[in-house]
C-alpha cells in the first residue's frame, strides 16, 4: 500500500523533473554499481581466503591432537581455536554468507557442528594432559617412596607400569592391554593393599590408563569428524554459486532497474531485516537446542518460558514440568540469601550477571553450575531473561579432591603446613579488625624417632595417627590442629576475650602425648616439646609468628624436652648470639683459640694429686672466654665436636707424660666425651693412634661421660664403652645421680668409677637428704666394686664430711681451680 502511494505521488511530479531525477539516479546507480562490483570482488577474495585459513587451522588442530609430541603449546592452540571461531563468525556475518543463506546454511551448520566436536575434544585433550601430568608426577613420587617398602620383584612390576604409563604419556606406540594386565598382576601379587602409598600408586596408574583409553576413543571421534571436507565442500559450492550468481546479478540489476527501483528500495530494507532476523532465529534455535549447556528463558516476572534438552537432562524436570515455574525450584539451600539478593539487584538494573550456582535436581542431588543471566530487551523494553548454565560438578569435585590433597596431610588427614600458613594469614587479618588474640603452638614429639627406627614405619605411622586423634578430640572444633611434617604438629588458638589459653592447653597436650599407646604387644610412649608464640598485630606477620613458635619449641627441646616454652625477645638474642658463636667456631682451630686446663683429683687425707681432669677452654678476641656448656652443644650441631675431642685427647696424652715426671702420686688423666663424639665409629681407632704416638698406657686414661647422655642410647653406648674398656681405658660416669632413678643399667655398663655430682655436695653439711644420697651412692659403688670421686668440694667442712662418709678422692675449688699446665707447678 505504501509503495502504491509513493508511485502515485511520483506520477504527479513534473515530467522534466522526473527525467532529471531518473538521469541523476541512473548516473549515481551506475557509479554505485561499479563500486559495488569492485568491493564485492575484494570481499569475495577475502571470504575465500578465510575459508583457506579455516582449512589451515583445521590442520593445526589435527597436528595438536594426533601427532606424537607429548608436550605442546596450549596457548598457541587456544589462540587458533579462538581464531577459527572469529573467522567463522566473520564468514557468517559477511554479506556473502547472507547471499548464500538459503543454499549454504546447512553446510555452514555442518562446519559449526564439526568444529564444536573438535573443539570439545581439544579441550578434553588439554584437560586430560593437565590431569595426567598431576597423576604422573604424583605416581613418580610414590614410585620412589615404594622402593623403600617393597622387594625388588614388586618394585620391578611398579617400574614396568610406571614406564609403560610414561611411554603412553609421551604417545609412544605400546600395548595398552599389557599395562592393564600388569596392573592386575601387581594387585594379584600384593593381594592386600595395606600400604596407602601403593593404593594411591595403583589408583593413579588406573586413572592414567583409563585416561589413555578415553583419549584414544576421543581421537577416533576426532579422526572421523570431517571438518576439512565440510569446509572444502562449502568452498567449492561457494565458488560455483558465486560464479552463477554473478551472471544472474548482472542481468537482474540491469533488467529490474527502471521497473522496480522504488519498490526494490522498500522491499530491500524489509528483506534485509527479515534475513537478519531469520538468520539470528535459526542460529539461535540451532545453538540453543543442541547446546551442552542448560539454557533457560524466562519472562519479565522470571517464570520459565523455555528450556532446552540439556536442562532436562541435568535437572530431571521435563519441559512441561519446568514451564511456568520460577528457577528457584532448583535451589539447594547451600547458597546464602545475600547471594540471591545481590544477583537480583544486578538483574533489576538491567545488567548481565555471572556466577556459580549450587543447585539440586528433581531427585535432590546437588550439582554445580557456572551461569550467566542476561536481560533481553526488545525496542528498549525488558522482554525477559536468558540464562546459560554449564554443569561443572565433575570439575568442582575433582578440584576439591586436589585441593584437599594439596592442603592436608595424607596420613592423619589434618591440615598441612601450606594450609597453616593460609589460615594464619587469614587469622592475622581478622585479628587486626576484630581484636582477636591469636596464639600458635609448635609441637615436636620427643622419642618418636626411636619408635620409628626400632619398630618400623608402620608402627610409627600408627603412633602418629593415634596421637593426632587424641589431640584432635581434646582440642575440639574451636582450635585448629595441623600436622606440619614428620613428627611435628601445630595448634592455632584464637579467642576474643579472656586470659591466655596456650599454657593450659600446652600442659594438657603434654599429658595426653605422654599417655602410652598400645600396638600389639608394645606400649608406645613419647614426650613432646612445645613452643608458644603470641601474635602481636602491630608487628607480626605469618613468617615472624611461625619463626617465633619454632624458636620457642627448640628452646623447650634444648631445655630438657617434654615441656613448653613461651617465645620472648631474649630468645632471639640467644639465637643471634648462638649464630655469632657458630660463625666464630668455624675459625677457632685456625686461629689457635682453643686450649686446655687441668683440675686435680686429690686424696682427701694426704692432699696428694691422684689424677687430672682435662677441660677444654675457648677464648675468642671478640667474644672473650666462651663457657664450654655453651659452645659444646653448638659444636655438636656443627659436627666439629670430634675435632675438639681429638685435640683435647691428644693434648692430655702429651702433657701426662710431662706431668708424670713432676707428680709422683699421679695415676691417671681423664677427658670428657660428648655423646656425639662417643657415637663416632672411628673414635677408638683415632685414640689408639694417639696413644701409640705419645707412648702412654691406656690404663692411665679415664673417659668421662655423663649418666644422662649414656641413657639416651644405652644399648649402643654399652657396646662402644665395652670396646673402650677392653682396650684398657678407665670408664667414669660423670654427674652420677642426676639421671635415671633406675640403677639396673649399672650392671650393663663397663664402669670403673662413679663421679658424684656437685649438686649433692653443695648442702651436704646442712641437708640430711644429701648425706643419705651420697651414702647410697657409696654403697652402690662398693657393691659393684666401683671407685668413687666427688666433685665440687669448695669448703673444708664439705671435705671433712666426705672423709667421714668414706670418700677418699675428690676435686673442687677448695683444693684447686682448673689451671693451665704451666700453672700446676
């Protein structure tokens, strides 16, 4: 009707004006037609080049999926997939494709369909490679661990499976069935998988094997996807059709110019709108119906008006059941009210929302979805909402499993050190805002190594698991319990008000750990050293809090073990001083800073010197005189104690020969052995060499070792000391009476003499208990035929009391302080 009115109006125009207008229009049309032909020619060439590019990209996809290279550039293939999609969209949006819409839409749909199949397989391939890389790395770690656990035959089977999987991972041609049979044979060989590492190894081996089979099936699908042929068919049809259309267009343009120019303008506008709408509707319908994503359309009141097949598969609701419902029927109850309020607020503003849902299906099963919801507008008026949702349940569960393994200890299932750092960082931030008190306790089990070494790792693992259970039950949910590695644990306390809870909890933890744990016929016992650090929000961070707790724990361990210690700034100073001493100790021998002094052991009745005890001294130009009880433990840590001990022994032997010439009553000279030095397997050999060089009898040398140190490993100590005694050395137990209350070990040790500790002598003239203890020790010595030496005599009154009690030999400041060799004469 409108076209007819336009024609009627044109008839009313002056004929001259009409001719002029027609001539002008014809000239414009001719020029425009010429430009159009040129532009279309360029566009046709570009269109054809894009089709060739799609073929090249398809070949790149084939190379990525089908060649034998195991390690590939994922970023490059992602770019190429994106490039393919962009070119595909460009082709679809091109006016050329619109021209061929009716003829080539089906062919274009085939290209899109095959591309989506290949794209999905590429994504699966990448995902498989990522998962298999983790499983392979973990299997490789387990393979190394299992070497310690199983015999050579089993380990050979593990290696065959491992390297078979490695070859599979690298895409070598091997027999997949052979791997499967090897896994079954390994399971049959073991019968009972009582080792968690083996269980995880076989689990990862099966996972890798199943991944290979799955990817082989995907490759078969990939190979049978004729994307290249579809593009080639499309291109051939396009070239043929293009040539045909060019001929027709030339005739149509010239023939229809005068008769339908005005009608064509009107129809062309309508037709172009129609084509665009039709293309959009067809593409949208195809994409929606065949999408693997759940697609939901609602009206403005958010009632469902459309769902696709993927929605019905995921949710279990039929289309009829879903229509008219609110999407809230999928709510699982795991999302907060604030989450939905925030989502609705964004949608009410007409903005797109993206996020993750935790929904439930018709049967009540929970699943996860990544979703985007977009408001739809028609003529600038809200017409409804479009939701596109991807089911990511498998990914989320796998991610949760990986995250659990990454942040939890596999043996006790407690949070690990990585999780501890993360939690502490969060607690510190919260403490600054909410003024929380945060305290960290570091626990190190005392004596666990002995359980592990003597009874085996299985028993050790059992002990750790049972200890973790007991402590976890005691601590409850309000405190966070971690296993940070080996026999080390940590407890994080946080509370808003009240007194510090750390010392009370530490005391209870010590009691709980000290309780025996029964395993078969054994009662397993251990102690625990605990370091406590309290957070100072004004200056502490994660690293400093961990460091402070660690320092305090080592102080507790060094102070006698099975106790707790609070961190103080003085501990930092102590450690810094220790580091200074440690550094200076490296060069002490080179700078000739060590020397020895001698303290006489004398006959109480005659005041004659019976023996000499050799004591090490260290004088540093910067540090001055460093006490032995301070630098000896450091020397043990640095493993230079043996050098110091040899230096003392050699000097003692050398000086004894000279002392003997000047002191007629001198019978022996004694040196102190540290426990670390005693465990040196070459110690006796080195002593023999020195004695031979200095021409001294071993019976003239006493070896002093403290009671406590012997008891740390009495069985091994007994063997070593017996070898020393058999060679001729005199074995002296130093600080006797301060160690274990049980005396049963005395009959096991090759002892010659007991040295009564100074602590029993200090108050012997005023404390009846000290008198009784000394009398008891004298009686014990007599019953075993041991000689007695008393140390720490500082007064005449003490000396007289000891003589009264029957002691014959002693040493102390009353008679003589330790002196250098030249000061003794």
